């Protein structure tokens, strides 16, 4: 899950007092929670795809540069 419940404290009279950093009541409605989690998942998938594209581009660049260096030094492809 992308969120956690805030801790609560008990007053001297024994009544529950929610911590001040809890979400407003409207934000904890199931439909809003689901929408928030869906949006969070969408953003996560987006940034993971961006990261994967960057990794792939770096790998292509690294492999191309390595191949160019080995050719420049006269080392063939069978070199381990």
C-alpha cells in the first residue's frame, strides 16, 4: 500500500485523539483512496519506463563505445 494510518494518542479521560498529521476525512473515502492509489501507480509505471529507456540508451552507448575502442586497438570480437 502507498499510505499508512497515523498513530493516535489517548487523552487522560480515555478518549481517542487522532494525530494532527492524518488526512482529512474526505481524502480517506474509499473512492478517493482508490483514485489516489491508481494515480500513484500510473506515475510509478511512467517513471519506471523512463528509467528503463535511459538504461537501455546507456547500454547501447556503452556497447557501441566499447566496440569502437576494441576496433581501434585492433582487437577482434573473439577477444574475451
